[in-house]
C-alpha cells in the first residue's frame, strides 16, 4: 500500500519515520535548489537512521569548478552586447555545448554528505588556484574553430585563437554519489569533458570582456557560498579572483 502525503517535506509530519529518502533537488551548483536546508530538516525529523549514508539517495552531492573560455563573449564584444546586464546571473549551458571549454583541471568546491549534514556547515569560503593548461588551450582552439566555421563566422581562425586564450568566468556543475558504487556525473569525471546530461553547466561572466590567459598562468579564485539551514532563505554565491601571469 502506498500513501501519498502532499506538501513540502519541510511542512509535513510523517506518521512514522522513513527507512530512507530519495531526493532530486540538486542544481547546477549542487546546493542552489535548497538541498542543504531541505535535507537538514529531513535529517532532524523524518528518517529512522539519518546518520547512515544508506538512508539517502543520493548520499552525497558535489559541485566542481574550473575557469572556462566562451565563444559568444569573444564574438559579441561591447558595444555589440553589454555583458554587465546579466548582473551576476550565470549563462547556462547544455553539458555538450562545445562553445564552452575548460582551460584547467576541475577542482571540488562543494561537498555535501547528507548523513553528516547537521554537523557540517553548508556555507563555505574556499580559495583555489587553477593553472591554465597549454594542452587544453590548444585543443580548445581547434574546437572553437569548428564552432565558428559551423556558424559561418568571419575571421574564424583569429577568433578561435583569441577565445581559446581567454577566460570568461568560472564554470560550475554538479556530481551526485548515490552510494559507494553508483555515481551520476553531469560532465565527464574527473576531467570535466563534455557529455550528455539533463543538468546544465553554469558560467557566471566575471568581466565585461574576456580576460586573456596563456598556458602556465594561474587563476586565483575565492568561492564564498552562503547556504542557510532555513528553506525559506535563498542561498547566495560570490566568486572573485585574479590572474597571475606566468
């Protein structure tokens, strides 16, 4: 027998505590859809054994990040398009979109274990130094050239080189661990390559025009995520950084 209880999990009370919980409230930044606050509440009230990883599907959610180059920001420079109008709203990409390319290896930024959620804060401040990979830049140039040629873009050769040697922002995407053996990757793990996924990759544009980089440069980034335990309060995300020339 199945009994359906309608309503938000944070508003209802179960007649008895559950054996396990299944929750797909994971955003492109893993915590952006309120997963932390929702699971925090469920951990306290709704499960028999909330401290066990086997009580949760997924048991862990993560956010990975890497500096990225973006074709369209290089193609539509001001005044053709004012990228500051986005006001911090990220551009959202299909994970197979070749117009977005990573310039360095991804790094784990957010790591939320549902079994441990009441003992570990969701908010974080983390400093990461990414190194621009010259081999990635070369491969990105070839990928961008094909993208520009498909769009019949003039000066495709020059644009592909310029775009590959630039960053438009820090790309972020989620990864889910269902248990010790099953994982769901929105981008290829661990290199962040393109693959099919219903999750999007998000790219907050960090400047009015792309920032030039080359292989060996370092991108120093501070991630400041505020993730509350109250489901009615939105999370906020701030990313700042600078490029150190090699």
